[in-house]
């Protein structure tokens, strides 16, 4: 359809990569300029991005004419070294933007620079507050538990949540119906032994405890990179491998899997997706 009154002049019928990039960039520039408010593009897990996607991203970030948009690129720093393709994209974008930062072009516009923000794991004190809030005890009462969990997770909140769940599943951490409070009756060494060293293994152990239909659904979803609406998932689950005859069964499974933290539901888009890339990895290896 038409986008305002502007037209894309690039040769989208061209076969070269450059022609495709140029046409795409020109189209995006038109869209961004027509927006009433700046658009934020969030790109996650760029340590896994393919070559063509990174080339397009580099083309986008290094274009000084692009305006009215902020691009947020997230990646695992421990998986992106100086030889990684995304590292080159970052360096090139920083060099280009730094050269023209604080300068004015013909339109008298400010040229934005690249900002790097390191996200660190949470401190032992914050993890202790989180655990104490989860089991309704004072931070000093869960000091032992916090120490063990932190040593295993190093403050990664996703890992912490699954470590706590693993302790509950293995009955190392339990709710005492007589005293109406959470308890653990083993020492630090035993507590540590109850938890896996690898969060992927922890998630696998959780998958093992889930009902078989839910296991199959989560595993199937792990091979689908995009979010799905319920109607597509219902068609998948009605296949021979799943034997789901009633639509209500699939709806119930989706709700239960969401309650287990394995998938997430987007109210805005009305779609489902795997809740975390580690869950996707564990499901594929399960």
C-alpha cells in the first residue's frame, strides 16, 4: 500500500544484496519519518544472528540519514568476542556515529551516537531479598539458602528462579503445614547437591516432571522461532503426534504451561512464545 505521499525509489527488483539493503533502508526511513513519535526497535539474542541479518543491521546503524528511531541491540557478551560478526557491526557503527556525533547536517539535526550499557548480574543482597520475599522470611533467615543459590547462579535472576523451583521439586525446600512456613532441613553442602550446575539441566529436570502432552507442546514450540497464536497451536496439537481432540485441552495446556513459566502470552498480540532462550535450548535437547 501507499505510505503517505512518498515513494520508494530503490530498485527492489534488483538482484544484488546492496540493492535490497538500499531499498529496505529507504522504505524504513520513510516509515520512521512519518511516525508521530520515535520508534524503538529491540533486537534480542544477536549473538545468534545470521550473516544477512547482521549486514542489514550494519547498513541501518551506519546510515546518518536515518532518524526518529532508536535501535536497542541485546546480546550475550560472553558469546561475542572480537572475532564474532556482531562485534564488527558494533565497532563499525560506533566509529561511524562517533565521527559525526555532535555535528550538524544540512537539516541542522543532531546525529545520535552509540551507547553501550553493560547489564550485570544481581548482587547477593538483592538475591537474598528476592528469596526472602518468595518464601516470606526475613533476609537474615534465608542467609544460608541465599549463599548456596548465589554460588550456583552468580546472581542471574532467571537461574535463581529455576534453582528455587528445583529445590522445591526435590523437596529440599518445602512448605511445612504444621508451622505454616517454608523450611529446609539440610546443610549447605546438601542444598548445593540438590541443584544442577547448569540451568539447562535444571530446566530439563523440570520438563521431566511435566505431563507428557505439555512436554510435547513445549518441545514443538521450541522449534518455531516466532510467536504463535492459539489457533495455529491448536492445529499443531491436533496432529497424530499429539492426539489432542478437544480445543479446550489445548487451551488448558497453554494456560498450565504459562503458569509453569515455560511459555509466555502476549496480551497485546494474543500470541504464545517460549519464555526464555534457555528453555528453548533445554526443550530441543530434551
